[in-house]
C-alpha cells in the first residue's frame, strides 16, 4: 500500500494550530496590523530603555562636565550635551525610566478605578448607576489640564502626587467606557442563565462579566499609558511635574531646551522626538489591540 504524503499546507496549518495563543496573536498582529506591530516594537524598546536605563546609560543623569557644555552630537555624545555639560543621551534614557514608572503606575491605578466603577455601575444600574454617573459627568466637565494645574498647585509637585492624580483623573473618566461594555454584556443569555440559577452577584461579575470586558480593559490600559506620559510631560513643562534635577522629557523641553533652542536645537529635539514617537507608538499599538481583541471589530482568521 502506497502512502500519500501530507501536503505542506496541511502541515503548516497543523503547526499553526499547535502554536500557543500568544504566538498566534503575534502572527495576526504582524500580518493584519503592521503599523500596530511597529508601534509594539517601539513600545517594547521604550520599556526596555526605561527598565535598563541604569545599565545602558553611558553617564549619570546629572553628571556635569562644564568643559563639554552645549556640544553638538558626536561619537562621544550621540545626542549632544546640555548647558551644564550633561550627556543628553543619558538624560533621555533616565527620562524614559521616569516615564515608565509614572506611565505604568498611573495607568494601572486608572484601570483599576475604571474597572471597579464601570463594572459595578454597569451591572447594578438603578440609583447607584445614576448617582455615580452624575458624579462622573461633573468630573469630566472640568478641563483636564486646568484640574491638574489646580490640584498640583495645592498639594505640590512630586512623583507620588503626579501618579495618584493622573490615575484618579483618567480612572474616573475611563469608567464610562467600561460601563458601556458591561451594559452590553449584561444583556447576554448566559448572564440571565446565571441569575436564574441563583448565582451570587460577585460570582456573576467575576466569572461572566469581567472576562468578557477584559479585551476592552487591556486596550484602555495601553491607551492610558500614552495619555499619562503626555500629561506628565505637560505638567513638567510648566514646572508642576516631577521637580528637577529629575530628567523628565517635559522638563528638558521647558528648561535648557527652550532657552537654548536656537543655539543648540538638539536640546529640544532629543526629548521632543522621543516623546512624540513613544506616544504615537503606544496609541497605534492600542488601536491595533482594539481591532484584534474586540469581537465586533476583528476580522475572521
């Protein structure tokens, strides 16, 4: 009996099915959303630079060399030096470290607040939903930047204050997105079936509601990272963020970058390009995650 060899396409399909869900997701990301894959690569590079800034930075963040002040980019200083002779590459890397800490911490706090408020109000409804959502409406009616300036002016600048304030600001506003997703999931048949069998509210929320809104929560977290980094840079630019000598990107744009902009343009270009590239990459990656994870938007495999 002669055996017929299995076609190569069948072997590839079987191998693709045997791959883990993470590998399949990466393949879909690269094939369907190449711009999102580029954003993910920039995001991972930014994350690695922030976590390994102490290792990869050639100099200390505030190591002063008066002899080398305002030197243009060269082999010794790829991004040049500032008005005090500090290496701009090192300061940009340490600025990425601060952005990683502030961005991920504030985004995590904001996501937790959004999930708690959104899931409870969206599922319970009634008077609880009405009272909480009227508070959210009042909170969102204030301009974000004005609210940040007022509160930071009262409590003072600093990393813990900025993280807590940005987490609260974006968390309350983001609860409206989670609430909308929960209201949609709440009307599905499996939720009504769980209610009819006498399942507790906590069990329904944990086993039926939360798993079905997880893709939206993931996308919300990624977009919040970029928004927090941009908001923190804006506060640092006006002197209300993390105080110097911490090398925040917004602080570098506001200080020597603005004073010596025409004589030494690299002082503004280095942190400005990094800030623009990272925020753009995070937003593009978040959009790609939304398209791939949301069952209403993702295409058939």
